[in-house]
């Protein structure tokens, strides 16, 4: 082999070597992307996932298919996600309940959110809100309600979407902060709980702001406090509960997760395109209509954010005594 041909061969081999990782990085996505949602179609999380998915599909050049896997507080969805390949072609849209609460609530899980899942981008957050039936509890302020509860220990009931749900744990946290026993009335979901609240069967409950808002605006229930650090624009005049009970916070956030082991260039691209999607006017309009708040968090800080949320909810679960099989 001549010197010239040897050099040409080595140059070709070098170019091929350099091109291989570039081609591998550029290959994503090579097929449709599946986004698993741990709730039924038509709910708040599902609507958000589909809106973001539409913009990701346009940006990535591949269809984004939303797969609804409800059941067992998100465990069904989490298990299906954990069994997929860590290549970015299967993602999970999850809430604080699935990622932070369930591991404290269930004795065993078929996956470990800390070990198996990796946060890629935070999509939105929404505070829970304390609502009352104005006929059963006619108080105009949160301070008046708390005074009534303290004057009637054990006599005030609160509804929730089920034992161990975030709404139940928020009620338990409220009870602990008030310092007086209350009676928990669990339902199979927040919709039937809200139905009974409107009817006056139960006097109060915590609910997600987006789902409670129509009933509040229609006058069927009264909002006395939001469980975020600051007031929410969707409920002008309704104060944060922390203004009366310092430190009280119950916010449900929604994040986009990949499997741990997914290549860094893939994670970076998903993060970048998700941020672009969240900045679109269409998503901004959705946020306003559904009372979402953006949750801009640098990806480098997501692990610490999720770890702190897990610690907080683990303490609430332990104090409440709630368990799930």
C-alpha cells in the first residue's frame, strides 16, 4: 500500500469514526415517541400532555402518541414506563403523587422513581385550594373557618379523592396545622367528592384549582385559601393559606420524565424542545384557561427539586398514618 493510499484509508477511517456518534445523536427520534400519562383521557394532566406532545411532534419530526395508563395511583403507568427502553422514545408525564407520594405510601412498588426515572423538564404547577359549601360553612374568611373548627373538635368533616391521595394528605396537613381533629371522608376521585360538596353532604375539601374553579366561579362552593406561597391570579382576593398557617403548601406539579440511562444528547434535545413548546402562545393560553402556573426549573436543578418534594411528602404521609397496599 502506498503512503498516499495509506493516508487516504486512515483519513476515511477517522471520518467514519467521527461520523458515528454524530449519526447516533442525530438519529433521535428514529420512530414515534410514546408519552405515558397515568390518568384517563380528558383530565387536566392528559390535556397538558397532549398540548405539549403536539408541539414536540412538530419540532422532532415524529408523531407523539399519548398512552393513558390509569390505575393504582399511577403505579400501572409507572410500571409500564419502567419496562421501556432508555432511549427517549418513551416518556412519562407524571405528577408529585406518582413520583414523590406513592413511594412513601406503598410498601412495595414494581419500580423505584429515584432509581429508574430521570426528570427532564417541569411542565406546570397548580395549587390545591380549600373550598367549602357556603350553606354548611358560611364563614367568609379562612381565619373564621379555623376558629369554627377549633371550637368544634371532631365535628367538621372534609372530603378527599381517596385515602393517600394528595388531596387527602393536604387535608391531613391542614388538620395538623389547625391542631384539632377532623373527620376524613374519602371518595373515589375528586369529581364525586365535589358533587357531594356542592350538595352539602360534606362541608369542605381540598381540590386542584383547575377542577374546582368552575364551581367556585359559579358560586356553588366558596374558596377560602390557596395552598401556594402566593395568591393565584385565577382567584383574586383569595389569600394563601400560609398567610394564616405559616409554611402551609400543597402544590401539584407535572413533569416530563425519561428513563435513567437515556443518552445525554437525547435528554438535552427533549428538554430544549419542551421549553420551546411551553413558551408558545398556544400553551400560554392553555395555562391561563386551566389555571396552570409555569414551573421553570433548570434541568441541573430538577433532581434536587424532586428530592426535596419527596422528603416533604414522606413526612406528611408518615404523620397522617396513611398506607396503601
